[in-house]
C-alpha cells in the first residue's frame, strides 16, 4: 500500500470487511494482508478462483458475505 494510506489505516474505527480475490493481478493479496493487520478488528475474506473484481466474478458469494457482515 502507498505510505500515506498505510499510515492512516489504524485510524479506521468502523467494522471493516476486506474482500479480495486470490488471483488478483492488479493489486496483490499482500496489500489486503497489510490492510487487515493495520485496521483494528478488520476481517479479510479471500476468494479462491477470483481476480480483481470479486463483486462481479463471484457475485453470489460476495453478496452473501456482505449482507451477513452488515447484519452483524
């Protein structure tokens, strides 16, 4: 992640769900791992066989995960 953004991640106080495709060739999964380590209480969900756009590539799984997260 770019340094200015990384330095501010720990200021996020809201519940945070990070959804990432394991096969993302645009932004590596390592960026998601940095984010989840630096956002207090964040949760990371990695989608197998999914790239940069999990909301389009795996819509049913994505929508269920988001709706369940919002219901918590």
